C-alpha cells in the first residue's frame, strides 16, 4: 500500500484542558512544516480514534470506555503500524489543582472588588463636589456595597478568561457602581460616567479590530444598533410624559453601544424584572401608583449590565 504524503497526528484525551495543551505543543513543534505536510486531529474518546488512521498517536491511558491501552491493542491486532506515545497523569491531582486555582481566582477577585469600592467612593465624592452636593453614605450601606463588589469581583474572575477582559470588566464594574449609588441617592447620572462607558468600550475594541487576541469581542453594526435602540426605547416613555430622565436615556444608549443590540435586550428584560421586584418590596402601593413614581433607573440598568456582561 502506498504511504500517504501527509503525516497525521492523532491526540486523544478526555480532558479538554490536557487535550488542548497537547495540541498546542504539537503545533508549536511542527509549525515550520506547514499544515499541508502535518495534520493534527483531536479526539475526546478512544472509540473515535479507532475509526481513522494515524502515523502518530498521543494517547491518554486513563479514559472511560476505550482507554489508551485498548486503542493500542486494537491497532496491534490489525497489525497497523503507528507510532504511539502514552501519557499518564493523576487526574484527581489535576482536578484538585484546577479547583485550587479557581479558589485563588475567586479570592483575588473578591479582594479586587472590595478594594475598587474605595476608588468608587473617591470618584463619587469628586463628581458630587463639582455639583456642590455633599457626599454621604451610611456605615451599613458601605458594608453592603463592599460585600456586593467582592461577590461581583469573584464572579468576574470566575467567568472571564483573559487578562484584558478581566480589566475591562472591573473598570465597567466601577463605573456601574458609581452610577447606581449616585442615581439612587441624588437622582443624577453624570455625563462623565456615560462618556467613560463609551470611551472604555472604544479603547478595548480597537485591539480586537486589529486582530489582537484576548480583548472583548466587538461588532460595530451591533454596537450602533444597540446605541440607537437604547436611545429609542427609553425615549419613548419620556415622550409620553413618564418619569424617565435624560440620564436614563443616555445611559441606556451607552449600554447598548457597549453590549450590542442582543445583550441590550437582555439588559432591558432583566432591568424590568428588577424594577418589578423593587416595587413589590418597596411598598404596598398600587402598581399604577408605583409606575408613576420617580424610580431611579440607573441602579437597575447598572445591575442588569454587569449581570449580562458576565453571564451572556
């Protein structure tokens, strides 16, 4: 039988992390040869390997159903020649290591989150000082906000993978916290914070457009549609003389640009759920009375934005 010109390397491991690491190592070794000379195929189960032919097989010994030894015996019985490399490692230890790394990330995120609350307080003080408004925050409120920032910080470290998306998420978290607290206490959303959201999104989108990996995804069309939709959806109640402020409209537009049209819709739905829950908890007033009450929308939009940003 005439031998194939291309060399095919098969990698079989039921652990995604290990399989991806093995593939990365192989590609770094063969990158000078080109994909037309060496091809790499990856498998998560030994059964899948049995269906193909490979010049070199990198096998995990410990796999469910068909393990590396079974694959070796199968090809030996067929007298098919393949170079085989067997990898054995303690999966319990590997899982424990990943669990420990996750715990470290969660603790680090919580510490970063609670530390950023101090920066948020400073920013809020400066913004209020420019408007001749006295900054005040009760001890209990400060403690609650520190706890919330710690929890969200841990979630960011859990959900975000790259350094740039982590930084991006923490910066937006700070802005959202200041918006929520300022609007809740003083019914204002400073334009500085709206512009900050737009500037942060633009700054982190440029590297993505240039093809640099690790930055948040960006679609100009989706962002522009989100901006227009956010402005239009929140302007409509204002035109009907409902209690929607100009700051709410501008914030919704900025959130739409930052998250895109699809995630903006998620934000609006989640915000509506939060507002409804607020009206139920806040008082026993009739629902129609609550709708006409001047409810600060900034905190609800900010909470929904942070939630969607990390879970959608």
